[in-house]
C-alpha cells in the first residue's frame, strides 16, 4: 500500500544557531551568489532534496523545503577554476578556516545534517533542564502549601485532611506556574546564535 506523503515544512536555515564563521574566499576567481540570485534558490532546492533523501533521515516524519538563506556565517560562491575554465559552486564559512570549503549541495548537506542534529540535541537538553526546574518549583509549592496548612491547624481545622503528598508532584498542579519549555528553547536560541557542531565532514582543500 502506498504511504501517505510526508508533510513538507518550510525551513529557514538562517534561523538555526550556526557554527558559520563568515570567512570568504580570497582572489579574483570568486563571485558571490547572493540570496537574490535564482542560482541561490536553486541551491536551496537541491540542498533540500539532498537532506531529505539522506539515508540517516530514512525514518523521518517530515520533509524540509529550505527557504530564505543559509545558516549564519555561510556564503555560496562561483569559483572559476583556472586551467579547466569551469565554474563550481563552493560554500565558505566552515570553522576549519578560509581554506576549508564545501563543494556543492551534496558536500554541504552532511554538515547541515550535523548542524541540525547538534541543535536538536541542545534543544532537548534545554527542555530537560526546564522539566527539572519545574519539578523543583512543584516540590517547593507542595512544601509551602503543607507549611501554611499546618499553621492553620486549630479547632475545626484538621491539617491532615489537606496535606499533600510531596512524592507526587502532580499534587502541585494549580499551586504554581510551570515554565513553558518551548518558550525557553526559543529564548535560548535567541540568546545563543552560535553552536559548536561536531564535524566529521571530509572537506576538500
Ligand atoms: Zn561537518
């Protein structure tokens, strides 16, 4: 039976925290391809296909359509190769320095996948931190509730009836305002536009 088509997400890579360094090629044999050029749009389309078709995404539940620009600090260039007289597309900005570059979308897609994985991991860590923090807020709320409850003890008020078990953090529901982990992730990304990307790309030089 045919699988239903996967949802396609418009995704602007320039909104991802990036390891791009803004390094550019030196010399007269390079011409930058800007995001206004049709060639840039074509590059993003090819990059989308390469990323979507990568074997590491075989079980992915959505497809990407890259729109807008490249990750911060990366630029695309036409390189007129001396000797052959041919133009190749090269992508500069890798932390490895100005002599390290990617050759075409097929070469760059591996680093994009690494960058997306590094961001997903970091986002999961931020969310785990929020869950941990909310847990401590919940526990404090229960202890505070029980303390106040005890203070009210007296004729006609049995604090045992209103005591909350601190071992069940769900008892704190309504007693405190949990931090929204999606909001925290967005805030973290806004404050940290740079991310270290563990890189195993094989770069030409
Ligand atoms: Zn890489």
